[in-house]
C-alpha cells in the first residue's frame, strides 16, 4: 500500500480532491479513510458526487463528542488502518481533529505524515484549529505549504526546509477547474432564489468562538439584520449554528434574512461568485472569495490567511455589529474596483494538486522513513547566523540586505544565512 488519505469534513473532501485526482492519474495506490467527524458519509455524499471523488474505503463514523473524545476515536481507527495497510505515507489536509488524529496516529507507528495546507497560523491559541495545525506540522515529514509566508512560519518553528514544499492552495485548483459548472449553476440558482448578480450579501457562520458565545453570535446576527435593510442577505446556515440560534433565543434577528439549508459545494460557489459582499468566519471562504475577487468581511479578529487581505479584498471586522455593518457597506461600494483588479494570485496558480501528488509519488518511490538521529559525538544542536558561503550545517532561512527572511533558495547564496548544526561538548560556544 502506497498511501493512506484521511478526511472527515466536507471542506477536506473539496481540498483533497485535486490531490486524489492526480494520484489516480499517476496510478499511485491509496486507501481512503473517512473519519465521519463533520457529518456522516451519507449527508456528505453530495460533495463526493459533485467532484467525482471515489467513495471512502472505510468510514470510521466517529460522530460528535468533545475534542478529546473525537480525536481519540479517530486515532484508534486510523491506527488500525495503518497497522493493516502499512502505507509508505499518510496524507491529510487542513486543521481539523481528523488531521490531528491522523498525524499523531501515523508518527506513533512510524508512518511519515504529509500535511496539505501546512504552515497557516492565526496566532490565536483559543482556536481549536490553531492547536491542530501546529501539532500536525510539528510531527509531519512532508509540509505542503500553500504560500511562501506559510513556509516561513514553518521554517521559524524549526521545520527543516528539506520537507517544505510551496505548492499553492488546492482550493484554487477546484475553482479554476469547476468554473464553467459554477457559472451554469448560478444562472439557475439565482433565478430560483430571486436574486440578482451583485445584488445581495452572502453570509456564513460556524466557528465555535462566534456561534457558541451568545453575545457574539447575537451581535453578528444583528449586523445581518441591519444589512438586510440595504441588500437581501442570504445565509446558508450550518446546522450547529441554527441549534445555537434556537438555544440562545435569537431567531427574531433572522426575520428578514434568507436562511437556506446547507448547499452543495458548487451551488455555494455559484452564490459566492455572484455576491456583492460575503460576510464570513470561514478560512476556506476567505480563500475562495479572494480568488473570485468577491469583497469580503471576516467576522474575526485574526486570520490564518493574511494574503486574502491584500488589495483590500478581505477586511477583518471582529464581531461588533456596528463594525461589521460599516465594513460590509464599504466593501459593497468597492465592488467594481475589486472586480477589476489584476494580480497574480498569491494563493496559487491552479496546479497545487498536481505538485503535491508528484511529490508524494517521489516520496513513496524513495522509500524514505524515520531514521534515528545519531548524535553520540555531537549531542548539542545549535543555531547560527552566518554570512557568505555555507560550508557546514543545515540552511534554515536566508535573509536579504534589508533583513527580510526568504525561503532558502536551492543552490544559491544568501546575504545572511540561518544555520542549524550539531556540535560536541568540546566545540560548544559560550551560550
């Protein structure tokens, strides 16, 4: 068995699809594990069918529970699969409990872990996703960083550049490849909903820090209610969010908001592409909206996708309703200017899945695995900033004349170089 691929939420299916598709084209065998973290497989089937993703080989059906319960059950299931299949590598995408569990279960049985979308950082440890992505990156052997900034995050956490590959984000692949289908769906869907292109606000809301806090959820919903006085507001609502709306008694704030059942992925993209503004707390929606040049207001205080704030396409509003409304109306005014922007997408060029799959094949064919470090003679591992030609040690990062760090250029010299190297007790400098 060459590889085990693990997913457990609908966004993971979408973002893994370009990788799995290319693995199929390469003829690289893989075993597909569905953890069942987000929804059971039947409820998520539409995402598989829309993109032509093959059915999972096994469904762990872990369901809901606390973070520890859910992660533990997924670890047990993945560990069993790894023991039976003995793959050369495990691959997972993103920052969910399924990814954390796959990473930990893999390294515990000495199966290298490959992390798609590595290096994203919100710098907020109150987010469960931030914890998951940091731990997954700490134990991964292959890091598929979507951008140069995410690669630098990994480097300055001590990850060896040998295992870091800047690939682009796979969601860009999906958007580019499914563009014609999205356009065809939009014509029908907008007609069915009585919406006009660029004439409505689209909203999504699901993060725990927003929907589990009654004051914060109420504030964001009030913003949607106020915005509905200027534009129709369309809200494809996450079931968990609606449960909190009921629990906190906030339904009156949605009286003038068009609440929809969860949509298929391509249906959602068709609404997003034609919205005047999107109000969201989703990381993936930030990426999709940026790629489609849709003005965005992110109802958070930080983002692990800072590239999306370039060119003013995405702004961070926080959860205060006045700020959300003000930023959304400003973004609506900027609609035409944002749509006319011409730039090279920092999130990728639509070939991330191809790059990732090719690297996975090379890794599998190389037979690489874990090796025990032999530091008997040089038990100290130190860091040093050097100038000029590097003779010994591992190059972690390069710096230009202005002190700006760069991902180490292969085969090229740097103005300043950050090295990591082992030394003996006799050669240990005064630290």
